[in-house]
């Protein structure tokens, strides 16, 4: 909420309710699910607040393999995501080897890399073996 406040966005009770709810959330979520989980907050407010949080880096938007979108809370700094194609679980990861690879690729490109996104699609350890 501090990042929103710094941008001059009013911190209203509904926006605070959304932020408080997301603070305790793990994994991915859809805006529709968030609307269902917060019935006292207007649908438009949920959509606008998630958009604002996306703009300030408080949440990340991921495209799933089927083309749908899921959001996840951005906990800390630069990270990447893995998404289970069986159960839909979304988690962050950091890997020094990925950062080294990106740096190496960056040196080979005719220009400056200004951003990137990496999502790995996996079968997580909680899903049955028949998904593999």
C-alpha cells in the first residue's frame, strides 16, 4: 500500500482489505477468485486495485499455457515463476544460474536488455505421478 500511497493513490478501506487479503495469500489467484473471496469489496474496485498493484510491482501477472491469466503476490525483488500444469500452483524462484545465463545472452545481443520474464511450467511434487 505504501507504493500506491507514494503514487498519490488514496488508500481506502476496500483497497486495504484487498492488500491485507493478498498479504496472507500464497500461490496464484485470478481476479474472479479474489472477487469471490472478498464479497464486501466491489468488483470494479478489485479490478482497479489489482491493476494498480501490478503497475507498482506488488503483484505479477502470468500467462498460463491455456492462455488464461493468473496473478501472484510479488514478495521480494527480482524473481521468476514456476506453474504446475496439473494443479495450477504458482511459486516464485530465484536461480543464480538463470541470472548468469541471462547476463551472458545480454552481452550477445545488439542492444540493452531492459526486462525479461521467465515462467517454467512443471508437474509439481504434490501432483500424482500419472501427470508426469
